C-alpha cells in the first residue's frame, strides 16, 4: 500500500470552487474599472505614514487597462506595493504547513488530540466554550488571524474525536479567531492603527469594547454549542436509520479529519514514550510562542516582523518536537517538503484574492469609491453616519483584507466626517473595527478563510449555507451596539 503523504492538503473540489469564485470576482472588479470614472486623492504626510487629503479628489483620464491584464493580476501582485506582504504570508503558510506535517508524521498531534478528548470526559461543551474563548481572545487582544491556520486541522480532529462535524472544528478555531479580531479589545492592527490615525490615545475607550466582546462571545458561543448539538442529533438520526447510513456518516466525519491532515497515526514503529515527550516539548514550545506573540502585540516591538517570527518559532516547535518524538531527520525532512506541497494550492488562492484589489487600484477607481463614501457620510445624521461608516468599511473589506491598510485609506477621510455629523472619533473607530473584521469570515476574497475551508475540504458555498444566519445575526447585533455607542456619546 502506498504511504500516505503527510501534512495538510487542500481538497480538489474546495480548491476548484474557490478558484472559480475568485475568477468571477476578478472579472467583476475589471468590469467596475470600465463603469466607474477614474479619480485620485492627493496623499500627504501623516503621523504614521502617508494619508489621504479628503478635499483633494479629482477626476482623471481612464487608464489604459486591457481585459487580458485583469487575469494577469495575480502575477502582477508580485510586483506591486503588496508584494512583500504577499510573499511573507506565502512563506508563513509554507513553513507552518511543513512543520505541521512533521508533527503529524511523528504522531504528536494525534496524541495531543486524544489527550484533550479523554480529559474532556462529560464536560465537552465546557471544553468547546473554553477553546472558542481562547481563540476569540487571541484575535481580540493580539490581532492574530493568519497564524491560526496551522491549528485549524487540530481543531477539526478534536471536534471529530468528540463526535462533532467539520463545522464545529472550523467554528471553534478560524471562526472564533475572526470574530475575536472583529470584537477587538486591544487589536493593534485595527483598533491601534485606527486610533492613532484618528488622533486618539491608543486603546482608549476599552470599557465599551469589553462589552462588545462579551455580547459577541455570548451570541457566538450559543451558536457553536447549538451546532455541536445539531451535529450529534444528525449522527444519532443516522444511527437510528440503519447501520449502513451510520457507517457512511462516520466515514464522512473521519474523512474530514483525515483530509485536514489529522486522523491517522504517525510513523509506524515510534516509541510511545518518545512521542509523549514530543507532545510535552511541543506544548512547551507552543506556550513560548504564545508568550512571544503577546509580548510583540503589547509592546509593539518588532510588530512588523511578527509573522516571520511566528513562522520561525513554529518551525522550531514542529521540527524539534518531531525529532524528540524519535522521527528520523530524513523522514522529518520528507514530511516537511510534503507539507509544503500540500499547501501550494492555497498560494494560488492568496494571489487571486489579493489581485481583486490590484485590479481596482490599477483601473484607477479605488479613490472614486472612497469619494462616493465621503459624499454619502457628509450628508448624514449622527446615527446614519455611524451606520454608513460601518457598511462602507464592510464593503471595502471585500477588496482590502489588511486592517492597517484599510485604516490608512479610510480613517483620514471618515474621522473628520464623523466630527461634522456629530459622531465621536471613538464611534468612527468602532464602526471601522466592526466593518473591518466580521466579513473576514464571509467574503471569498479573504485568503485565510479560503485556505481554512480548503484544508477542511469544504467549499465556500457550503460554508455560506451553514453560517449565513450567524453572520446576519452578528451584523444586526453589532449595528445595534454601534447605535448604542452613538446614543451614549461613546468617547
């Protein structure tokens, strides 16, 4: 029998579905460049870098941007201002994919998941709520998002071992992190950057954001526990309807865990005692990694290098624990390379997702879209202005995934408009944070979401069908919280 390749792998069907959706979005962005007029704002020096002068918009001649270049945009991204960020993300995903493969080959992840599942006992819903809270907190307090990708397969395997389906595994990991990133208490990339640009003390007004986090966690945790119970009911119904159906349902759950790279044992012949030592080594290294990330986030020291540092530490943690577990260096290297190969399709999706913004910018219509928003907000009441800032940031997040990049584009325009509409700058920042974050778990242009779904073997349309009610509920709840902020004069 052929040896199974180690590491995560993106399912062919999920990759194809994501590829076609992104291709359609690239074409749609290209059509917009033919419909909207080209225009530009002047950029001036700001406290943290170049920012937009809101009064400087002007119409420009439409650039020569032929249709064939729309579909070359994923390659052109590598020569754009986003090239360094894209390359860092690609390198990060490759390193964690390879390191994860070593962990899986050494049997460390399987042993860790077994230990967690056995300790849960009859308290598995409490474990689910605590795991979800952990992921939400690291998103909310530290702005962690891409770094969670290597933990998605572990969460899927843990969910499967407790009798739940793929959605619960995705829900307790990437969805929790995304919602935490949105319900930010001290996220340096959204709250921190936006407050600096708005002229506010960094991380001021935290009490209201703690309330936001509590409300979002309560709603999200209720949905997640409900999803787990629905998964159990489906499994019981399958069992009651016949052995063949139950067997098929069990096989599907197991296939999901194995498709994520966790669900089979490690290399045959490894000493269980050494594997246990490898688990302890990895747990210690993971704690060290978390402490380093917290220190970078709190002190803002080396914040521009947080992703490479995280990748390096994860490489040491994964490779070191694999060797401690008794995996031979040649086997470890082979597993590492297999892990990189398995994640390669995700790199294509990243380039396509980033290229949607590239098409809009090259076509000269990005600032035209910003000017349209400026005019809409300028003529609104306080409540209307807050809602429009939220919705507009939500729309812009479709094209620009980076929270910091969006802040540099939007806050210099939106903050003064909030002043004119009688809305405090804290409310403007809160509206920006809501619009920046929650759609990360909805839009097919978000590369992290697509890669996570690909690892799970779940297509984006299937994800949308399973989560749209939660997404709509969060939109309504956060809009209500934003109106409350306006009503109480949140500052």
